[in-house]
C-alpha cells in the first residue's frame, strides 16, 4: 500500500461526473489564492491552509495567551490576513491592520503544525504589504525612520561609542558581527566574545564603528526596502574586511544574514555561524579550551530561532557541558518546546505591554528551576528577561552564554 | 467589510452604544470590542462547512459586541445586563466546536472566557484539580504534567479546546476507555445562570441527595448558563504505557475482540478500529493490514496492570484471528493523532466533507456502520464515506464517520453538506443509534433532535424555559433550528 493508494482507488471508484468535479476542484484551487493587489509575495495558499485549520497549535501561541483574544490565535490571524489580502477587510482600519503584528515570530505554531507552516513567516509578507499600503502604526513608522537614520535599531553611537569593540585584523578569517541589542544592552557579553575569540587564537575583525543593523528587525515588521539597504551596506563592509566567515552573537542576525538576505534575492557566499555554533567547532578542534571550573548552577533558555528555525538545541548544551563544574538545570519547557522571551517579532516596539507579559511568563518558568543564573545565547531574549526581572523585582542573573564561557578560560 | 453574513437575522439592539458603555464599566475599556476584525474573528467556530464559507466570501454570524471578562463576578454582571435587555449571550471558549454552537446566529454579546484560565487548586489527597474553565486543554496538561498528574481527557481538539468547551459539549477523549468521558471526570462546577446568579455545586465523590442538577450543564452548549469553574478528577502520571495492534478480517471479529476485553473489566486507555478505507489511508505502511481493519490498543497505568491488560487483549485478539501487526501502527497512531490536515487540504479544492460521530449498543453495531455508509453513498456527489470505531463501553460503541464529496447536479455545496448529514442521521436512527456521541448538537444537528428524543425534547425545552425564560443563553442551538 502506498501513501496515496487509497485516494487513487477512491478516484477510480467515483462516478465520472463526480470524478470530473474532483479534477476541476484540484485544478481550480488557485482561484482562491489571489490577492486583491496582485501581490505575489504573499503566500495566499499557505495563509488559507492555516486559516482552514482548527488551530491545532493554539495553546502554544504566546500572543494569544497574553491577549486572550481570538483575533490573535494563529489560524485566526491567518484567516483575517487572508481576508485583508483578498480585499474583504479594510487595512486602513487600524485595528484590522494590527492583526498581523500581534505575532512574536517564535515559530511555536510550526512546531506543532502537521503542515509545517509558520504563521509568523506568512505574516511577514502581509506586514510588508501593509507597509506598501501605508497602513501601519506611528510606532512602526518611527522605528523605520530611526533605523534609516542611525543604521541601528538604537542610537547612532550603539557601536561607535565603544572603541574597545572595534577590532581590525589583517586578512581576518572571521568577521565578528555583534548584534545591535548585544552591543547596546549587553556590552559585557561583547567583551566576553572578544576575549574568547582572542584566547582561541581566531584572527577576526569587527569594524564596529562602521557596521549597521543586519536588517532583520526591519524585515520582520515589513520594511523590506530598509533591509535591502542595510544588507548592501553590511555586504560591502564584509567585502572590505575580507573574512569569509561571519560569526554573530545574535541568532536573529544569523537568520537574517544566512536566510533572509537570500529570501530577498540578495546573494552572498559567506558562511554564517552563531557564536555557539562556532565555539562548538573550536572546542571540538581543541583550539578553545574551557578548563577553569565555574561552580555555578544555571538554567538555559533556548532562543526560538536557534531551537526551531535552525533546529539546533545541541550546540549550546555541548559548549556548556564542557565547562568544568557547571550544573545545568533544564526548565520544564525546553529545547524545541522553548517559549518566547517576548522580544520576538520586534513586538517590544509596537506592543510593549504584550511583549513584557510574554517575557514575564517565560522568566517565571526559568526562575522556577531554582538556578541563580538564567543563561541564553540571544541578546533579545536576554533583554526580555532583564525587563522581566525588573518587573518582577527579581535578583536572578541574566547572562549571555559568552559570559559563562569566558569564566572557564584559563 | 466585503463579506456576506449567513445567519442574518440578528436581534435588534436599540442602544448598542449604551450597552457597550455598560459592558466597559463591568469589564474595562480594553476588554470590550465592536471592532470589525474582532467581530469577524468571533463569527465562526470550527464547524467544517464554515471553512467553505470563507472561500465563498461569507461569515456565519456576527456578534454585536465581544467582551472578555476576568472573573465570575464580571460574567455574572454581563449576563444580568443581557437578561435585563433580553440580548443573546454566546459563551466562547477556544472555538474548537465542530457543530456551530459558538456561532452567534442572532448576534448579541459573545462572552469569551479565555481570561478565566487559572488553576485554582491541585489536591493530591483527593486527586482533584479545580480550574477556571477558560483554560486550554494542552496548557492545563503541561501544568499538571510538571506536577506529575494527568486528567486523562485528551480529545483530538486537545490543543485547541477549553475545559469549558469539554463540559458544554460533554466531550470524550482518545484515552476515555480507561479514564472516562468528561461526565465521569467532572465532580463539581460553578455556573453563572441566565439571570446572572452564581451557583456552586457541592464537591463530593458521590451522593444520594436529590437530582444531580449539575449534570444538566454537561452538553447544554451554553444554553442554560455559563460554567466558569470546575473540579475535575486527577490521576498520577502513568508508570507504563504500551500498545499493540492487530488487523482483523471484518467488523464482527474486531468489535467482538473489544467487547470481550471490556466484558472482563479490562479497560485499555485507547482503542481504535479503522475500516478498510481508513486502514489503507492511515496505515499504508503495514502490509499485513491490507484490505483489513487495523485495530490499535494502548494500555497505561501501573506496570502490572498494563501487562495484564495487554495479555488479555492479545488473547482475545488471537481468538478472533487477529493478525499481530507489532508496534509500528501504535507509534504511527501516536505520531499522527493530532494531524488535522484535511480541512486545509480539501476545502480549497471544493471538496465538502465532515466527520460525524454516533453511538449504539453492541447488538446494533455492525448494522449501524453498514446503514450509515449505505445512506451516505446515496447522496449525489458523495465520493467517500468511511469510519473508525473510536470509543467503547461494555455495552456499546461509538463510530466516527467521515464523508467527502462535491456539490453535484442540483445540489449546492450547502445542500450537499446537509444531505450528507441527513443521510448519516437517517442511517443512525434506523439502527437504533444516538445521533451524537461527543461533538454535540449545535446548529448542525438541531433539526434531528425531535427524531432523536421524541417527547423527551419537550421536557428539555421545559427545563430550558424554566432556567432561561427569555431564551437569551445561546439561542438557535440544541432545541431549535436557527433562522438564516
């Protein structure tokens, strides 16, 4: 018996008139996949598939769990977005235009989807359409203006204010691409990464004062032209620096450089690695030795992008497992079932209340492990937990994985 | 909005602005909405033909306003307000119902209970958990699993259903042969009645203290009140879980195996028998099952009991010439049990389909399967009708039918859908079956309530009238057909 044999048998048992209607149905489905604007970038077929599902991922959607509103359930977001794209709902209505934005792009839905659909990925194209139609909030317009003016999601000085970040090697093997959030919010982790790379003997450059945001956040909320602009600047800088491998401390930057540029038709052949992927290689090669005991108990939070987009839950554990004396206490929901930190989908820019509520839920799960340090490998997650800690008036340490590893260097 | 409304006969609300203002005073500004996107979001549940309506540019029904209360007190005030103004109230949990019970067929106030999602108490000694009913099933399972417990109620809609929905539809889960259906699991509940009063039923393991009125709310589909809190039975997380699979030559041998196992008071948690069409569809990798009926058993609990249950199942299956198919079909069942792709795959291809679950006593089982399949095949445009037996009792069985076809000849898509449903109901009633096992009545089956119950329906209506004299609680469902 083959996978489709029941269907083939069924087809040949049908009356000719019924079989003909089936053929017409199969060949005519594309009539339901048209946008009113003719925009082919929106995947209407998958949006409709998602819209037709009884919401089998519903429990996992962090946006729904904090808003409690049906409008933000994954399949309902897909249904309403399908109706917007088909011209049945008016995106000039600000409440309607909000629909595709209340998604933190955590891919939790995809983890449970029998059709392997990420609602968040589909919504990115709808957001881009809303940007083109100028149906977006003032917060988002301000965000785009800021990125274009500053070349980072923060201030002009995010990278340039710290000369110690700026490293330039002759013929480097690696370009260390520090994320905007890491540089702005976790400068100690950037310094830790620099120390680790130096200790491992890696020849690397950062060109910190010249670098720009990867463009990932802009792409996520729909500003694709901005992403293209930033991509051009970054690729020019990589070419100038001369390294063939890009190592970044931010999984979202890695996803943008590795995947989003290609999705936008921007080609390059740099190898892009996250710091944890790179450190795992260095450890296995024997060039990075973690020998000094770190007698601490930590818990580890898998960033959504690493665990679900890249399918990598092992690199971080491999690296942490090499730190002598370190005890790892896993949270109840971990690895592929990790929960969003609240910062995904650039939600802290356009829906800060919901973003912080999501972050607080995950923070509470991590605190429950009893570990005194919460460790992750994504600056956005770490920022989310720092905010959650402040809101909870907690005292737990929030660390980047580099800050743990650096303590194990002799 | 460029969409037609199927259920157009909305009640007239004279002062909607005033109503919205009053609701905001109860629930708070941000928890009341008349925004178009919200109204469309709450226009449907998971009733399958409503997916067809999306591509036909239709919405089933629009509420006038949606409110998200935070607690029973707010629910009570909202219902009281609706009672004073005689406005329909439609309780909404997770919207996973497949019979249209959450569709606001006359408009009104949709009351979403998702904010009532707290676990109030877990009692290890009594083995109970008390929850607010807006909590999602899988979310609740995660909380309980972390503490080492389970409820054992795992419907296919587990990921997308609420405890309130389980109660409102008297639901049944995949592991129900062991753990029971929701009526076996619920011990007590808190209900906001149609006049806004709040009633708590007493918690006890069992009592002889007069009619059990809380039973009325099981399967009431929001027509008698809103269940806002419930105490459910718990069990320690099972020590062992193991399955077996056998292929049988016909329904008689497969059903007889299960009947004889249950007759010995052996209750495997999961039992599923798939007819040859569904066996070929789901278990195509198993050559021994070709042309046969795949039967999956899963036993769980303490190891000694599981071993005894498996041995009993094996012995009875062998007596009925069952072919041992090993563990692969069991693993496949676990891997795919929540894979609901059909609604997404077939609807855009203009295929109209649905699932219909009915029950009967053992003596009528084989005849019911044959009759329902035969009746459905008479419907013009019908391409497929198949079934698996999904739930079992020492006294009888539930069949879960699937039909699929196309609008053909003079039948529109809606007419084909209704004709298929009517055929299944005719076949069921002809075989002494009951028209719904666990999905409920809603709007899909309302026209079949009279043939199902006869004079008992009048008794139900009297109860409904006594508790909700102005018929504000989810009108157009269960006892009456909704006007289009």
